[in-house]
């Protein structure tokens, strides 16, 4: 025999929420893998120019998210098994893991909110550096290798984001950049869309997606921590134990 009455109901509710948590872990893992291998982000963040690589802050965050998703799946399975087996040891371990995960999520959320614009700013700075080098080497026509490298990097930016030129640039340099028919997209809409705005838009959408997923997981974790403690106390007070 096991727990009875309301405690038994909580047991199955905990199992249900843990199953949802396990699925949420799979969703987080899947979203993180998609963000890591998404053509827009991966093609931009793996670029190199003049020995400098594009900012890796976003990719590092995604790698952490992959680890979190995997841990969530393991913890969710632990909670499901502990609830069905009515094991105080497993439930206690599950509760401790949830507290650690919840604390890490809150800390990551605060850090992410404080630095939510830094990723796009870093990439914009990288783009501007390439842009300025491309214009400078084109005007002087001295360093051919650097010119080709800058052109190749700019072409990836422009084709991936369907844009051309900086958000803040004088008409002369913008005209020069748009004169590179093999670098700027051929469509009129793309050639008149600045890349600064496109970069901000790209990472704003990604950050909001991660934030929504984190909020849903946090709500599930609060329910699970409550149910696991109630079930653990119910098992301890049950006359059959």
C-alpha cells in the first residue's frame, strides 16, 4: 500500500507536472539546438575577419541552454520515478535539483535582462568594423587580401539578413557599398534596408523566445517544488511507512 486520499491525488499531479517538465526540457533542448544551428545566427556568429571572430556571447548562452534542457529531462525523469515509487530520497533529491535549477534560472534571467542589448551591439560593432575596412581598402586599393576578406564577410551579412549598409552612415560610403553588386542583395528592398536594424530585430526575437520558454518552465517548477514537498511530507506521515 502507499499514500491515500489527497496525498495520492498530489502524487499523480506531481507525476503529471514532472512529465510536463520532462517534455519542457525536451522543448528547451530542441529550441536551443535550433538556435545553435539556425542559418541566420550560425552563419553570422561564426564569421571571422582580420583575426577577429564575431561575438560569441549568444552562442555561449545557447550552449548553456542546451545543457539546461538536458538536465531538465534528467530531473523530470527523476521526479516521475520518485513520485510513482513514493521514495522520499528521490523526491528530496528532486526538490534539491529544482531549487538549484530555479536559482540558476532566476540569476540567468536577471543577467540576460541586464545585458539583453549587448549581443546585438557587439555584432553591430563587428559589422561596422568590417564595413569601414571594406570602404577604406576599396578607396585606397592597397590591401587586396583584406578587401576580399571584408567583401566576403559583408556578403554573408547582407544575404543572410537581406540588408545593405549601416543604420548611421553618410550617403557617400553607403553608395560605395551598394555599388558592390556582388556583395549587396540585388533586390531593391534589401539594398535600402540598413543592417543595424536587421541585426537588432534578429536577436530581439531570439531573446523574447528564450524569455517566454524560461517563464513557462519557472511556473512549472514552482508547482513541482510545492507538490514534491507536500508528497514527501505525506509519505513520511503515512501509517504504512
